[in-house]
C-alpha cells in the first residue's frame, strides 16, 4: 500500500529457433516490462527485427495517416473484429487510394480557393477607387501607384519631389484610405512615397482580369464579382469532396481502428528482438515483472515452447531512497504461491536438450552476470524497476493527484493513501455544507461513470470522496446551502459544530484556527516520519539527523507555545490559559495548556533538534523556522471555511434577509442571527419591543428581496441561484486548490521526490480486434 508492487528482474534465455514462439507467449501474457539491451555484454549484439517488421511499420504509418485525414476517433469503433492479412493488403489499399485521391483533390481546391480569396483581398482598394484597371497601367511617361495612406501627407511629399512635374491623387469613396497616384514624368513612386507611409499594392494584370471576366471587363467591381462566383464554385466542389470523404470515413473507420491495433501489435512483436541480447544461435531477454506473476510467466513459456527456453528470476528488488540496492533477496527455493522458481529447477528448462546449441547462451549469460567474482548479477541496463502503485480501490483515483507532481519512485513511499485520507477531509471541512456536497457528489458521479478517460474518471472519484466529506461536515454543521434549518431538523437547533459566523458561536472561529494548527502538526508529522523511515537505510543516526531533528524541533516549539511560551508568556490566549479554545471556548476538553515546566523541557528539545539539524546538514539550519511557518500555513483551512461560509451567508442574506434577536445561551444574553425563511419582522422603532418566534428582535440587518415585492423577489431568485453557483465554483477553486497546496508543498516536500518509471508491459490490451 505505501510501497509499490514488488518487482522481480527475470531473464528468458533460449534458442533463436523458438524465439518467435517465446515472443508470442510473453506478448499474450502482457506482464513483462522488457529491458533494452545496452550492448554491454561481450559476444552479444542487439537482435534484428523479425522478418516483415518494416512492411508492418509502413502499413501502420499509412493507417494512422488515413485516420488523421478522415478524423477517425475511438467513438467511431464498431464491434471487435478479426483483421486478416488479406484485409490488410486489399481493403487497406482500396481505402488508401480512395482517401488519397479525394484528399489530393481537396488540397487542390483549397489551394485555388485560397488564391481566389487572396486576389479578392488584393483588389479591394481598386473597388473602393472605382477606376477601371486598364487605366492604371500601360503608360510610357506616367507613373501610377495604388495603395493606402493619408491623402494630405501623400500630396505634401509629391509637392516636394523636384523630379515630378505634375501629379494627381484620386481617393476612394467614404472613409476609405485607398489612393491612386499619377505622376508625370515617370518616376519610382514606391521610393518617393516611403516617408509618406504609403502602403502600395500590386496592380492586377489586365489580361488576367479579362480572362476571369467576360473577356472585356476591366471594372474592378465586376472582377470581384467574377472572383466571388469562382469562390462559391470552389466551395461547393470542396463541400462535395468532403462529403465523399465523410462517406469513406463512415465505411472505413471501424476497419482503420482495428487495422491500427492489429498492426501496432505486429510491429511490437516483430521489433521485440531489438531489445534482446543475441548470438548466432541464442537470445537473452531481461525485464521486470510483478513478483507474484513470475509463475504465470514460467508456465506460459513452458506451454508455448517446452524445454527450449530457460526462465530465471534473478532478483526481487529492494532499493533505498537513492536508488541503491539495500538487499538482493535470493530467489532459490519455493516461490511465493507454492511454485518452485526456474532458478531452483522447478520450472527451469535444460537448454542442452536443444541439440547443444543453446547451451552457449546459458554459459555466456552465467559468466556475464559475474561481477568481478562478487557473485552479483549484472543487468542488461541500469535504472530502477518500473512502478505499479499498490493502493486499495477507493484510493486509486488519488494516484492521479500524486502523478501531477510525479509518479513515486520504486525506492520511496507512495503518499497516495495519506492523500486519500486527508484531501477529502480538508476539502469537506472547508466547505461543510450538505447542499454543496450533494452537487459535488453528483458531478463526481457523472465524471466517473460517463467518461472513458482515466484522468477524468479519477477526477470523478476524487469528487465523490470530496463531496461525501462535504456532506458529512454539512450535517455536523447543520447547514444546507448556507441555511441552518438542517440543524433545526436533525439536532433541534443545536448541531454538534458551528462555523463561527453568528455572534453566539463566534468562539468557533478561533477554535477552528487552532484545530487547523493541530491538523498541520499531525500532517507534517506523517511527512517527516515517512522521511525518517526512508532515511533508515542510511542508519538510525543519519535518520535522526536528517528527519528526527525536524520532529524534535516541531514538537518542542509547539509544545512550548501550548505551555504559554515560558518565560515570555507570549503565547496567544486562545492556545493557553483559562480562555483556551479547549477550555470551554468552544471545546469542552478542560485543557488550559501544558505546565510551565513542560514548556521549558520542550524548548530544550527544540534546541537539541536544531543542533542535530545543523550538525547533520549545516545549510538546512537557515530553514529552522519552517517548523513554525509550515504549521501556520494550515490556518488557511479555517480561513477558507469562514470565507466560504461568509459568501453563502451574503447570498442568503440578500434573498431571505436576516434579523437579529437577543437570546440566552449558557446563562448569557447574546445576539443571534436568523434568516427570514419563515417571514421577516418589522424593524423595531426606538423604545419599542418587537417579538418574533418567541424572541425579542433588536435589529433587521436586511429585509430580504423575497419580502420586498414581486419584482424584487424575481431579482432575488437570480441572485440566489447565481450566488450559490459562484460559491460552488469557488469552493473547487479555493478549497480544492488550498487543500492541494497543503498536500504538495507542505506534506510532499518533507519526503517525496518522485520520478518513477511507469510499468509498461510487453503486450497489448485489445479494444478493436479479437483473435477468436
């Protein structure tokens, strides 16, 4: 649970004569993460792909290209089917030809359409000028320029050009910036008008315009009309081609998905030898497998190739926090599950039975794994084992939250279970409302049940748990969309907990602040205990210096504070003394803080921890105040609780209104707030007494839109709905993000590094094809 599944490094050694059958068997089992051979063994070379690998890869590229052109996705899949080699030859070629022809035609039309649209844009200034195009070119002694610019600036620049004897500037209609400039004698106007910020455009070729038009038309408006007509024709043709492509997509999508899967499997199998170490007659493959599945591997290969391969379990991996071996468990003897391993002969095969040809591999691999006579195995390549997180079903969705940071390394503890236990608790505590919780649960259920994506389903599972805890705390607070009627119904008006907004329960606001601090101490303690456990691989002394020092500092500092911070007495009254939140304000625990002597002992422990920290890692000494700052960071739990409660209160205040009464609680007269769900009393005038529901009304905070006429009530409904939707959304963005921040920054930062490699077995889970 806190560790990934135990992994074993295994070796399969055999004759090349049975290599294809062995690959097929291992692929069907789908349990071995194959290690790539790094070329480090003398006398062995990486294997060559099985015959037909290149052809299968080319077909796979073709299928994926066709899928992309036709925009085929998993929703287009039909029933699982068998895809034969004949289909991959004939049907694939037929689809390829049809799609490529239509796609080429679409590209041609699109290119021409783009050209037409560019020409329409280019001739727009000429339409605005209203000058026939044949009047803008063909002169020997005149220069003509057309473009956009400021008329007065262009005229000023032309007047200053000594080489221009005469000029004329024509403008377009309305607010157009289009200009046509004629100058005599002929000069290069493009250079002359640079300083006038004149943007020239190319004048269309008159002959081209006549070809597009009716043969004589040189009017730019007529030219645009002809281009527009051509654009409509091209769009119609493209639409027709796209319709034909859609027909092909409907016909071929199921085949393409199945063909892609079948070819991906074929390529995976045929290219497998590239990861093997091979000689002329033998092959050696290594990989990682869940230890409990080793027997399945042995039996699968035994059934497939009999005595022509040898399967060995080389080691069962245990690593320390730095990826070094802490132990190498010998695998001789009985394997878990009662089956003997290949290493002790129970399921191992004798390669010498293969005419002596594969004994070469057995002798060679045995020699290669001798590490200078120390007897340890030399793997094909380095690196940690892959990681399969081993969490109970309810905690599985929270693996997605962990992987946002990184997958745990094989050598470190997996925090998923702690995240599962604390994240929904933090979230539910901060929102704490039965109505909001029901919506969160409903949204989580939709995400979990209606989507195929593992990530979205994981978010749905997280939403279910977070919503469930929101409902639980909502019941304890007695709140339903910020209203307190639930407390009236379930607890007779006195729910077990209060958020602390109302004056008569204001002590709870400070109480939740202290509870947040204690939650931080507990949460951080778990993190440093995890770190302590991982550092034990370096020895108890190192673990104490690296992790135990922080625990001593944190417990010492906060025990000192809860003892009144002697001798300064600077601890806040809510933590120590008769006004302590645990001494009846609001929690009846009778705790007024630790004795002063305990405080001095705790302070001494803090300094002992600080000395240990500096001795073990001097640079970390500058961060010693983290034991204070990190715990204070958890006060955001209480802050978000009060903020969200306040927002819901304001929404209900605007709709229902709130009146204030004087009531007696615990022998004290206090003011109490009530929503006007059962009516709204009149505000008492000076010297008057207004009774409502048995209590004296002292003030009407706001009469409420629902009590202010029909039009105001309609407006109030809009405010009520939108306000609660806003609170609901901000509950996710604030409570969710703050809870995640506490997990990632405060908790994970104590022990978690991440960087594990996901388990990627050699095999394929079929979705669109079947072998039966």
